[in-house]
C-alpha cells in the first residue's frame, strides 16, 4: 500500500468566457476604462429586474465539459449564493450549486499524472473593487461577466504540478476558442494541506496568473512546515511574496444557497450536446498522436507543437509542403528558441518566408548554421530568405579545394590541437572543426569539413 503524499493541492479555477454580452443581461463584456458605464438594471440588481440566461455561455461550458471528458447533466439549475460584500449589488451571486453543468472528467498532465475534476459550472462575476486608504471604489462593469468555475479533485502534490495542470487547461481553452488570454481573466482559489498538520486545509483566494499561483502555493507550503495551521482562508500578496490570513474558512452552509426563482431549470438535450460536440476541433493529445504515428514526428516534438495552437497551425501549413520531421525539429528547437530570445509570438513570423527557408534547408543550399541565423533574423523582422542568401552570398561553399585549403591552414596554425588529436583526444578534432567553420563563415557543409579534417590528419 502506498503512503499518502506529503502535500495535497486542489484548485478552483475561474475562467472568463469569450462572449460579447454578460451572463444574464445584454450589457457588453468589452473592457472599459470608464467605470460603471457597461451596466443596466439587471446587473445592478434593481428590484423587479429579471435575468435572462446567455445561451452561448451554456454552449461554451458544455464544449469544455465534453473536451475534458466530463458528464453533462440533462437538467441544470441556478442558485443564489448569499453573502454580504460591496461587490454584490443584489446581495447574492447567481451561480450553480445543486446541479452544475457537468461533473467528473479529467486532465492528463505531461508527467503522466491524471487530475480528476469534481464539477464544472457557470456563474456571474461580481463587481471589481479598488481599495483606497480610507474608502473602497466599486466598478460594476465586471458585475455579470460570464465565468466557468472548474473544480479539481485534490490530486496535485506540488506547486509545479498545479502550474502544469493550468498550462494544460489553457491549451484546451485555446483550442476551443472560449477564452481570450489577452482580454479575459483567469484566476484560481487554491487549497493546500500537508501531512505534518494532518492535512488541515487552507484556501488561498483569488490568485491571478499561473506564475503567481505557483509562487503562492510554494510560499504557503513552506509556511505550513514551520507554523501552526488552522482551517482558514488566506489572501496572496504578490509584492511581499507571502500569504496573509483573511478569515475563518466558510462552510457551504454559510452561503445559504437557494434555487433562484427567477431562472427556470435548463434542459440540456442530447441534440444540443451533439451539436456542441461537432464544434470541438481535434484536441492536443489526438493531434500529437497523429503527428507522431502518421507523420513520424518525434513524440516530444509532437507534444510541444500540439500544445500551442498557433504553433500547430504553422506546423501543419509548413508540413504540407516540406518534410514534417524536419519542420517539427526546426520549429520546436530553433523557432521557439528565437521567439523566446526576442520575446515574440508565433503569429509574428511570416509563414511564407519560413517556406522559403525550409526550401533552402531541404535543397541543402545553406548550412544549418546559416539557417539558424536566418531564423533568428526572421523573428525580428520580415524579409525574403532566398533574396538575403543571394545578396549576401550565404549559400553553401561547394568548392572542395577551398574547403581543403581552409582545413590545411587551420591544421598548420594549431599544432597543439593536432598533437592532442594524435594522442586520442576527440575534443581536439571538434576544436579544429570549429576553427574551419569560422573561417568558412558557416557556409561549408559540416560533414564535408569533418571528413576532410580526418583525412588530412591521418597523413
């Protein structure tokens, strides 16, 4: 029998849906710097106003549920979650409690661990608060923004694994096109407990950003190792890099859930589910498997490429015209490296000019070293690789006499390295090889240089 892990982590992830209007009213969800302008009697909770459910929110929730293998309920209800706080104009939040959109489901992590899901439901976002020294300002533009809340089982055992889960989740959201990472908000409440304190659970509320979630969990895990722990809700101060006590942990009964009498139960028919299922694209695990098994791409390359929708689309466009294995290797290693160095995105690169670059590589008109240089430059600015190679004479040096002369010159100039090679030191050959590559400015084929060096050194 295996022992229980030292750390247990569960997440409640709140995802802002990519919709044009709010969850229960026609107010726009577009960001606005002017507070309290995207509001109406419904999202301000005026007496007599009646909520009308946004059908597209249900479609998005069912879409995510199906993608994660969750069980969609045939009949769902909305409830009122009552608590007193300035961000709730009505005095309650409309959410789902008794019967959510879906239950169960799971997310498979690259590490092989399977994280199970408890439930997936729809709810409205409260207003946003700005705390001043002596007062608090409320912006109801956010009030009523449609959210999906995804609750995991407590099956993660490190902050790194929690971030890994979130990375996999956002990849799925990216493919489903129901979350906009540039305009939408994704935040999480994280529950963490450790064996030392008999798994007394502490919740950290409203953490924004994957990196901050990992930081908050790392800090809290260390804090629990050296301090007494009580069941409570804590906040996260990202500037100070520490959690702080907010209040005793609420129980579900504290919220006084009741079924919302203004919203009738919603029937989710099999026809509706079938229609939503048709809109789900090929998801990353299936895509990666196809790349590996059918196109022959390395399994790791396939997973990395499939995990980024923009990269996957670029790969498929290029692989339709070039060797898929070659394309995958260059995109995963060289393109991603160049993008990271320049802080650019995949979509910043001109696909047509990458076509040109791969033609030059496949036809062996340039060396890998020149290709790497061109890839780095293409990320920074747009140009024609073929034209650049022609203008700057970057093509492969095919004159064997020139290469042989360069090899002879380097051998003559580096007698110590030659002696080391004759003693059996292989790194001496690598040293000489690098010198020849530098002299030929990376334009000679590496295998030709290596062969000539070995032949000359035997004489």
